[in-house]
C-alpha cells in the first residue's frame, strides 16, 4: 500500500495503480477523452493531466503510476488552463455542432467543455484543411469533422475486434483516421461490426440506423442477450418508448465484454417489420385467412387429437426452435411428451451440433463446450478446425485473435483459407471430409515422437491401447495422401501442439456436418485428451454452437432422447420423476424420431401431423425438393412463427408468435451460460409468446399448466427438475448469466468442465476411430465438391436479417465461391452467373472467384431461397445422429452459354 | 607498405562533396601522375574539417597547409607549386591569415585556435573508409582495454566520473543512463545510436559519421559490454547518403576484423549492429519515437516512464546515445575520466560540437570546450558577422531551443546557462542572426517546422503548434492585436506543460524566448504595423526618398507590376503606388542611389 | 578475427605511414624544391630520404619540401630541424649522402658535419 | 464492396522483386520500413498495389502499412516528376534567403510544394536541412546540389533541366 494526497485528501492506494485509477476509486473526477481502462491507452488526449508536486510538467493521470507520498492536484489553475486550452483547440477545428449531433448528451467533449464553462470556442483555426464526412458505409457514418483523434476507434478495431481496418494516417495536424489504405469505409475491408462506433466518445462515428431516432437522454437502456449465433453476446438496447433506437455491447459483461458483430449491433429491427404475423391464420382452399386464437387453437388441438387417436402418438412430430427462449422449447417438449404422449420431439441441433452432444457425451460424459469463450484470449494454443469463426461467430473470433496477439499460437485447419487463416501461425488446408485421418495423423506424431501427455492418458482416460493401435495406422505419409496436408506440416503442427500448452480446440460445423460427424467430434476429443488439454483453464474442446439458443434447446430436452438437463427418456426414474412433476401418466419411454425421419415420415405416412416451431425447414434441410415433397404429403402442419416463410406456406395453421425482445426468458450460449432475454415491447397484433401458445394447446388436452411467464417456467419447473440448472434463478442472472452445471443456489456455475481430469463419465473415453470418406465424392459427371455454410451478413434463411435494414445491402444475393484455378480453366469471370447442379437440383448463382478456395471446391450458403445451396445438398447423414452431410456433396458447375 | 612524403587530405564531408571535392580528387590523381609524384604524394579523402563555408578544403601534410575554396582548376597549380616546388599557393590560403611560415598551418588559424577537437579528433585526419587509419590513431584500443582490463561497472564508473552528458540535447548524464540499463535483469538488451539528426542547421553528427564512423561503432560495442547488450542499431537519416555509406563500410570492416560479431578480440564478447534508415520524420529524433520507428511503426513517441533503459525496443532495456556522445567514449576510456572532466565547466564537462550557420563569416563545424563564450564563438572562431552588420541574436537548440540576445553574448556556453537564458544546448545547431532578421518571423519559421513535424498523436502539440503558428502568421501580416501576445504566451505555457513528448514540450520555446527578449519587435508588428528588421513582406512599404532620387528610372523600368511612375526626362522624382506594389524588392535592389527605403 | 596484438601491429604500421597528420613533435627534413634545387637533383634527394626512413623504420620524422632559400649554388639543400627547433643545414646533397644522414643523424642523433654548410665552406 | 471473400490481387512485372525484398528482410525485427525503402526505390514511389503486396506478404494490415507510409515524408504515394527540385528550408538556408528562392520556384513552375507540374517534368519539394549549411541557401535537383544561391539563379537551374531533357530526347 502507498499513501498519496489528491486535492489535499490523504488516500491509501495499491502500488502500481495509476493516478487516474486511484482518483476514480475515491470518487475524484478526472476527465478523459482517449482512455480505455485496461484495454489500451494512447495517452494522447492529455485532458487527464494533473499537477504533481515536484514534476517539471503536468502529468497524464491515465499513464502515470502513483508513488508513495505523491502530492497531486487534479484541478489546479495550471491544470484547468491546460484543459481549457486543449478543449478550445479541439473545438476550434472541424464542426462541433451539438444541435445536429447524435452524440449530444453523451459526448465526452461536450461534457468536458461544459464543465470548463466553455460556451463557444475561443478561436477558430482557419488554416486546417476542412474535414469531410465519409458516407460510404452501409451501417456507419464517419463524420471526420467531429473527430478528435482520440484513437479509441483504432483501438477498438485493432485491439478489441482485431479487424485491422482502421489506423492512423498522415502526420501532425494532417493526421486522420484511415480505413485500409485511406479508402472510403464502404469500399474497405470493414465488416461493419461497429465496435469503433461504440468506442467513439464524440459524434464522429455514428450508427446510420440510429440517426434522428432519439436524443440520448430520451432513451432507457435494457440489457438483453443477442438473437444471433451461439456466443450469446450481452446487448444494451437503447429504447425510446418501445422502439429500439440503438444497440451497444454491455461493457465488461460476460461473455462478450462489450463486443458485438454486425448482426448483433444492427440486426435488431426485424421485429418492427410490417411483414410480421399479427393474427392466427387458417388455410382454407389453399388460402390463408385470419382467425381468432380460439378458433386456431381449437383446430390445432382437434387435428392433433384426431391423428393421435387414429394413428397413435408416434404419428405426430414436433420441431422446436433453437432461436427462441429456453422456456419455449421446454414448453414444446412438455406439450409433446405430457399432452401428446409423443416421443417425437427434436430441433435443429439435428442439422448442426447433434454430433457434438452425442460425441462429447461419449467421450467426456457431457455434451457441451468444456471451457469458455473468454479463455481464448489467454491460452497458449488455439487449434481451430472446421470453423469459419470470423463470419459465423465473429465475437468469439475476436477472442481468438486477441489470444494470438497475446502470444498464443494459432493453427487453422480448413478446406477454405478463410479470414482467420490470415492470422494463423499454421494453416493446414485439408481436403473436405478428411478430419479423422488428419487428427489421427497428429496423434500419430505425438505418440511416435513421445510428445503426448502420458500422465493424463494413464490416469484420466480409458481405451488408450485401442486408440494407440488405431492411430499408429495413420502415419503422416498416409494422412498426407488422404488430407492433402504435407507430412512436414502435419509433424510441425503436432509438435507445435505439444510445445504450447494449455491449448484450446475450437470447431464448428465443419466437423459435425459429415457422415462421420460424431466420429469427427470424438476425434477432436481424443486429440485434446492425448495432449492433456482437458479439465484445465484455457484448454478443452470447444464447439461453437450455431444458433443463439441451440445449446438451450438441447438443454431443454427438445431432443428425441432426453428430458431437459439430459435426463434420458428411457430411464424409468426420469420418467417417474417427470410424471410426478407434470401430474401426468404414460410419458413415452422410448427415443423418438429425429427430424429427417419425421420429414420423410410425412411422405411414407408414418407421420401425419407436424408441428414446426420457428424453423424454416424448407430452406435449411438438405435436398429442398425432397422436403417440399414431404410437406406436401402431410396431413396437418402447424407453424409458430413471426413471419411467413417458405415453410409456413405448407402449413394448415400458422400461429403468430412473439419475437425476441417481445417476451422474457433465457438463452443458453455455447459456453453453457444461461442469460436473460428481456422484453422491451409487446408482440404486434395478436401475436403471443410461444410458451403461451403451447400452454393453450395443452389446456385443450385437458392439462392446466400453472406457469404464466418465462420466469415462472424457469424458476418453478426447469430449475427444480434438472440438477444442471437447479442453482440458476432469474434473480441470479440479472447481470451476467451463469454457466451450467449449477446445482445449488450458492454455486457460481461452472466455467470449466471435467476439472482436473475428473470427467463427468468418470474417465475420458478414447475412441479408436477410422477415417471414412464423405458419402458422395466427385466423379466425372459431378467433378466438384460442394461445401456449405453461412456468411457474415446473414443468418440462415434471412427471416430476421433479411428484414433488418442494411444487411441485405451488405450481402444482396447468393454466391458460389470457386477457385481461381477452376475459374480460369472454365473461363468463368468474377461475378458471372453460372449453373451449379447436383444429382438433386440445379441453381443459377453468381460466381465469386476467390483465392481462398482450393481447386475442386465450390462453396455456397443458404441465405437466399432461389439459389439456396440446399437445392443441391444430399440426404446422407451421420450414422449416429442423422445430421446431414452439408459439408460434402458432388456438383458440377457450368458457364451459362 | 609505402611511405609517402606528403599527404593531401581532401574533405569528403557533405558540404565539400556537394562543392565538388570528388572532382578535385580526380584532378589530383591526374596531375600527380603527370608530374610523376604518384609514389611520393598520397591523396586521402577524409572527413569534415569544419570550415564548411570555405569548402572545398584541402590540407597538405606534413606542413598542415590548408587551402580553401579549391576549384578543380586550382589543382594543377597546387601540384606544381606546393607539392613539386614547396611553395605556398597564397591566393588559396584563408584571406585573413598571412603567408608567414607556420601561421597558415591548420592548427594555428584563428578558426582552430580556440577549438579543442575531442569528438572530432579524427575528422579531417583519417580516411574514414580505412579501418587501419582509425586503428593507427588508437582506434579500438579502448574497446580492447574495456574487454580485457575492465569490468562493466568500472566502465560505467569511468563514464560517470567523466561527467559526460548526452550531446543530443537533453544533457542527461551518460554514465547514469548506462547504469540504469546495466541494472536491468534481462537476457536481451539493445544499444541504439541516435543519428537522426533533424534540427535544421545542425550537422555535427553527420560529420562524425562521415569523418570517423568507427569511433561510433567502437563506442557502441563498449556500451554493449558495459550494459550487457549484444545488439545495436544505428538510426540514421536517409538524407545522409554519404554517412550511411561510410558507416556501412566501417561496419563491414569491423566485422571483417572481428571487432564486431562473435568473440570479439578473443574475449568471448559478442556484439553486432545494423543500420536503420529514417524516413523523414523529425520526431524520430525523440528517443521513444526512434525506437517505435525501428520497430517498423509510425514514429510516434511513447509515454515515459517506463524509460527506454527499462523498457525500450521491443520492451527490452535499451540505451540510446547520440552520435557525438558516443564519439567521446573511446577517448574517455583511453585518457581517463579526469582528463575529460578537466575540460569544460563545473556541471558541463568536456567539449561540444556546434554547427555554426546563418549570418556569420565562418559557417561550419566547431568543437569548443564547454564554457566558451558566445562572443568567442561568433567573433574569434566564426570571424564575425558579414557585411559589417550588427549581431542580434544566436539561436541554439533548433526548433526546441531559443534565442540568446546580443546582451548575453558573454555568457559561457554550457547546459545550465543556456537553459537559464530560455534557450537550450540542443544537439548543437547555432544560427547567428543579424539586424536584418525578424525575430517574429524566426519564431514563425520554427513553428512552421514543428507544425510540419509534429507526429499528431497528442492534442496540445498537434493542434496547439498550428494555432500558435496561425497567431504568429497573423502578427507578421500586421493583423495581430495586443491581447494576442498574452494569449500566445498562455497557450505556449500550456502546450509546454501538457504535451506528450519533448517535441511538443519544447515547441513553444522559440516563441517564449523571442517574446522574452524581443517583445518590442512583436509589439512593433502589432501596434505600428512595422517589421523593424524589414523582413516581413506584408508590413513593408517601399518609398522613394525624394531628396535622394536621381530620376534615373531604373526602378520603374524593372518594376514587374508597373507600380512606379516618374519622369527621367523631366527629372521628376519617382513615386511608388502602394496599392499596386507587390513588395518584390526589385526597385530596392536596382536603385543606384539608395533612394528607396522600406 | 584480430587479437589485441595484431591490432597493435596494425596501429604501429599505419601510424608510421600516416602519423605526419598527427602534428606531434617531429623532426622535420625540409628539402629545397625550387626550380634550382630540382635541377640540381632535389627530387632524388627527397625520394632517397623517404625510402631510407622507411627502410630503417624511423618514426617521428617528416620529409617536406620548401621553396628557394636563395643560395642556389649550394643546392640541393636540406634542413633537418629537430624537435626543439635546432636546425642543421646540409648542402650539395646526393642520394648517397642521404643514406648516411638518415643513419647517423636521424637514427642515431649524430650530425654529419661533413655535409653541412660549415664544412663545405 | 470488399467483403474479404475474394483476395485476388493484380499482378505486375515487379511482383517477384517485391517478394525478393521481403524475403531478404523477413527474419529481421521491424522490417517494414526497410522494406518500404527498397520497394520505393523499385517503383519511385509506393503505388497501392505495392502497398497491398507488402501488407499481404509481411502479414501486416494494409491500414498499418499506409499509416507508416503516410507518416514518413520520405515515402511518396504519388509518382514524382522527372526532375525533383528540393529546396532546403533548414534554418541556415532560411536565414540566408531560401524563402524568396522558393517563391521564385513556385512562380516559375506554377506549382506548390509537394506538387508536380502537369507535364510530369518537375516536382517541387522542401526538405529540412541537407547539412550543407556552408553552401546556404541550397537546393538539389535529383540529388545534384546547387549552393550559395540567389533567386536570380532559379531560372537558370530550371532551364538547365529543360536542356538536359532535350538532350535526352535527342
């Protein structure tokens, strides 16, 4: 401890604290413009200068550590004079017109000028070149006339988001903030995450969408959880009345620490779309007509009753929604199990991370990310395989990039040289579908070079001999032939993994969406166990979940084999427990149908009634033609949704639902964190919360469910009925959410699973796995491999992002990415329309020629319906989880003659 | 090895090179062969002698005869007369010196008499491109002594005891700096030589690098041994091509002799260094900016502390020393700290090199003991002010410094006395100004410089310097008001107090210093709309003095804008129309009767 | 890699060669090199001095030229001026005489009286 | 709009030379500025394609590359004229009348500092002290030094250049 005197007050402070920190801790105000505590300091604004006795000049309090006995004055005449002069200098150039400025009321410059009693600038600098407005970006307006060059935006772009677009250009009084090599922001590599806008203390960077919407003092802030992707970012919604006028990241909040991506920050306004469903719809003679809730619900109940009575409960199926709150999924599986007595409940984890849940339960005993997103910034090794994080999980990617900048090694394994590969120490461009072979190859080197963690393998894992035997069948030479990665690189990567510990493995759908998806997952688990990278901080196997609540929908039991909290439906004890809790009898005790079987079942008439909650399966399931055929064959389809979609067309009844922000509940992100989603407005028209809809249908099945809000459902049912969630209550997660397992009210939750090698299942299970090729490989007729995924600016089939202003402009159509080599060979120009066809369909799409794509690969997404990649994808699935092999099928490409 | 009876040293410094010294060497080669003297007389290209105004300069040994402003066509005569017949070519001797035997010799001329060449000891004596010549004058002996006879702490003590202070401007005790770095426990440390000599009008460091590059290399190796560093960078301005070339030759030669590299002089000590070129940013002379630049980034200064000796290049302990500082090290090592401390004043030991320029006869490079007075520099060494004009002020320290007015001409020059006068030692630029120099204009000139060279990182410097320049501009245009002076002073003080680095902290010095000594000149600009020095164009009014006008009409004939009317025929005195006059000064220059005043 | 000893050897050798630039106390050999002197063989005399001095490795001696002394009949004339300024003038010098002057006078400090003006007259 | 998907880059004849430069410096710390020096020597300035190439090969964000280039006055973003006239504005030259010489140059060439004449012949620059204070005031034309100038010398110097140019043409 040291003693310092600030403004005649004697204060105790910790050593190594800056003067600014000590002052702030003690309620002494020192203004700053450029300071970003704990992130990065430029020390450039000089507004925070203070007078220190004995010092030759004024001292910047943000940069200077206090020393024992220091005597400081934060508001002496010389300090105030310097501040006044600096503020006058800042005001004297550019245009600081508070009347017109978005930032008025929360502008640091305005605030400090006010405090110093500066009414108008004392002088005008005439010799400065006039700054201009850069209006080229879709989401961000750069008004350089208001820029004070504090460089917080540069820090945000380079050190927080690590997008490296903004920098400082030129020198002296000509200094400006530049994008790339001084081109307009809209022309630059800017991905429009808006982190710079959030960091800007003045009105130089503003969100275009927010301009003119509200003055800062008219808004209230509501903290909530983002509606996109599995990172689960914490947002501050700036509300004027019931309108969201702006979104910012909640500073210091977990998991995102204030960071957001373009969708999270700007994709909010779909909820105000005029296309929202506002009334229940009933299809009559092929045309929808509006109906009352009673009429619609009665019809749904009676139809399902009829089917169940006639064909049994197995003839109905339900697909829950991974974008809606946990409470909705819980209610839906409860409806199916308790009211319909049907086991057929599933959701879209089937098409993405079901192999993760199955694989990790087999290997470790728990099917979730073992560690946490924040650890990515602190680890020594980042092993990213099959994950295009910068586009699919942009905020998680920022932590990976932070980690790399903090000294970790980054290894990227992917068929595509995606953006993250640019940051990598090693980029292994593997052939599509060769993951198991590649991972076996790495373990082969670790074992043959004696680089593996013997102690961990011996003490904490089983089946070592079988794994070893299998892995030894995969020497680098063989693996190189299968994966296309050179032997040298395989050896190099293996050694790098062994040398840099602890290390985290990250993967996404590049691992799971294969016929060998579950094996891929277990193979990643094998690698991390062999390295001893499990049960420690900054380590683990870390799947990044796709949809915002796909973890939650799994957790809530919207799966055919488990109740919520992964309690097996085949376990009689679980059955008894839920029968008692729900006050019902005859809960189904077998595993139900998975989505592909439900859909196909419509055609074979095994399934007659399908309840689709919030999913646009026509766009998202493989082989669209097949899906349509099946839906057309259905007897009765009901959809809950917020918009009409390609899927609702096939429904008999469409029920209008409350959207994100129109209902209170919880999302669970991929690191198992249960966070609150708050309500800021009512649903439009007659739209109602989904849990309410399910409750009303249950009522028509004679069940009176008591819970009457998200909170009541969670606190009274979900938490008490599952040990994983027992300690989580709405009250406890008002701030940062809690990571399950959290089995008692005192527990802070679990950041790291399987701590110290104590696996949930006892010992970690090393699976001996063989490589198997994709189901459909290129041949002479279809010589290309098609791999699919998503792009930054859209989310799935654009039901949300397509209705958020600006995102369509950022990505206005679908592309097929092809390699430079193939384009040259086929004479295809960049942006030329081409035909891509497979055994299942044909689409016409714009070619995007890219050196990020290897020869022989075509890469597409599913955002736009007409040229959706799923017209082409096949129905081959993972043998265990029936997850489709979206990542590989054979296609041909043709020039349009 | 061949012994020559005579050595002709031709200055290969920048000034003389620019003034054709290379062609002179070629002419000598040719003439010596023609006279069959090639085996008797040796031509040596050497470093700067200092008297740049009089270049190209050659010196002929063993007599030490110095010839000035030598032209290619003079070479034949020098060979014929001096080298062949032993007769002086008196027209090429310095004008003031008489051709008395001995008096024309280099060390006896008035220019050199009061000088004491320590840092410049080898400049103009050896061929900088031959390591053997450096070794001949005890080169690398100090390194040998350090490595074989001394412990690092003993070296540091020697440097501390010598009282050597940083010659780059700050004046921080060199030994103390080394001690900080030596005490840091770190595997990797660095030595940097700051050769980014950026002050306009200063070229001391360049002359050392051009004339005696090995002294810097040797000193860096000694410093490396003393603090425990094994790698060094020399950061040189790209504008110094000759210096860069000679440094590179010197480094290569030192490596070839094993005086750089692994196991130097078989002592196991390892030291290597490389040159890094600046790219035209004055601020990179600031030590933290220099390091940032070596790291490959924008040369923006960092906050201190941490000081470079603790966290410098790539966060490793780093010592930065200026070229001249380093050039002193080997001599101190050989002759001892007491010898060095015997020169100079109580707090400023040794000598200091100055680049003397501006309105002075002997423009050039001088090295004087600390404590020499400004008067001695200007009149005894510098030969006084040209054209009989009056000395007005001397500016030291470049854009960071200030002016010493004529009233303080007897001040002994050392670190403290200059600070007291509101000037500073700086790196050693000394610009002499006479009565025709406007002090407001000079302040504006320096502010324009700092506006251009401010890195733009911190607000006070980025905007404040420009604001001050604007105000000065206003004043020089006669548009100032009296309250501007207080505002200017106030702003200057705040910028000094709140800027991030030394550039900003010292940028207001030219203003504060001129305001201190020449406030009346500022006031004259504002109140009387007059520039007393007759230099600020906007304030000039050209008028014909009727009584003196001879009605020759030359002024009207030469006026580019036809602003002058009168009649030659009718002998009517001419008149200048002030509205048309563009103040081009042509009439003033052309008038044969000095009848035009401004 | 050089050792300290090698460095010293370089120093000594090179200093002998270029030491004249150092202006320490030197014995000066001044050869009259006016037209008359050259005609009488002063060049040869001067060259002889240089090569003899080099041959015998004598340090601290400078050889320089001077103009006409005015006693052309005695040319070639050579002054040897020692460190204290004491001057000995040799006249009618030849390369052969030079060898002796270098050996006796410059190396051993013994004036070759037989070649001096006094003796000549 | 660049969405990072396509990383195709235009190639020019000097690409491999740039690669060679970078390869030579790749293992040294802080190599960006030495690399830029050499690349500028190659092109005479630093064209956008070269900036992109350096950024990509050295794995430095292009914004940082540009930030560095634009910071240092030695680096040029635009091609320069055939004759680079650089007038020294060091203190010694200034005190000795560099200002009027500069005015005369501006007038004769009808361009400002940092500008190039429309015919691409002349670029006018100012520099901070060539260290030739003994010859003050000085200017250089493509490195050739003209010292002890008066403003009357300006026309002659420009004519010299024009004559040289004609000789080359002939």
